[in-house]
């Protein structure tokens, strides 16, 4: 069966510090990978998605970046965190099939608090 | 603009009671609609997926309905349990072969009290 891991689970960082969140998927090959942010009282916002190694698409311009160094590894980074980067970050994967019927499977999330 | 509106924003019910959550969408062209359950501090978990040709889909005590004509969906929870306390998110997918262009509602926060 497939599993998705995220770490860390919780992170408290000062403004201006760097960020690196990691997501890995097990039990599948060539998945589509996604990074979402969920702010309090708001819906999930897609930040980045990737259909393959080194292929990253950005949905929202911001000071965050994403990388996919390996097939099942997705990393969310920032060089300098802003207060507005605080939120709940979710990684998700889906089979690399075209067609919208395929579900996205979410990881446990990382709670980021920027002070 | 593609939008998904959910109501109510929050709901409190007693254990054992039934409840219905609503979702209205303006996504076009429509591909499918999904309901997710998100426990506090956890990632969302898929409950149901429906295409425009499916009027109803059940998953245990959860039953989702879809009216593609009026662009409305509902999630009915029967005989609620304390573990049903969570946020329920309606997600709509745009037709066109992409699995990553999803529009999320803000969710309905359900609290089931003993």
C-alpha cells in the first residue's frame, strides 16, 4: 500500500530564517506530487505541483520554492520566511493518470509558525 | 471564476443525530466532485468521488448526492458518532484531463457532542 510522510510535524521559525519541509511517498512510482497551504478559516491553496523529477509548476507567486530531486521526494523551501508564511502545509500525491476522477492522497501535514 | 461554497461554516449536533452539509459550485467545465474529511491537525481523507453522471455515492454512514444541473452537492451523515467531529471539505475538479486543478471549499466544521 502507498504511504506519504511529511516532516517535521511542527516547526517554529523566526522571520527571515530559511525553511525546508520534506515529503516522501512510498509504494508507488512516478506519482504526481503537490504542496498545499491551509490558512486558518480558508480553503486549501495549491502552491506547487510536479509531474516528474525536476518538473515543478508554481501556482502562486511567493517567496517559496519547491524541488523534486527524486521520484518520490518533494521539498518545499524558502530562503527567508515571512510572517504570512505561517500555516498548515500539506503534501499530496496522486497516480500519474490523466482524468480528474483520481483522488489525491494527503500527508499528515506540517504546522509552521513564523514568529 | 471557479468557486466552491460550503454551508454551514460550522455545525454542532448531538451524538446519534443525522446531519446534512451543503456544497454549491460554479466550476466549469465540471469533471467530478469529492468530499474529504479532515480531522484537526491532520491531512484530508477522501470520502467519496462523483462524476456528473452519478447522483449518489455512499461510504458507510456517509452519503453524498450530486445535482449537476443545479451544481449542488450534499453530504449526509447518519447516526453521527463522536469521531465524526472534523472539517468536511468539498472539492471540485475541472474537466480537461488534469488531476491537479482542484477547487477547494473552505469546509464545514462539524462538532458531535455526547
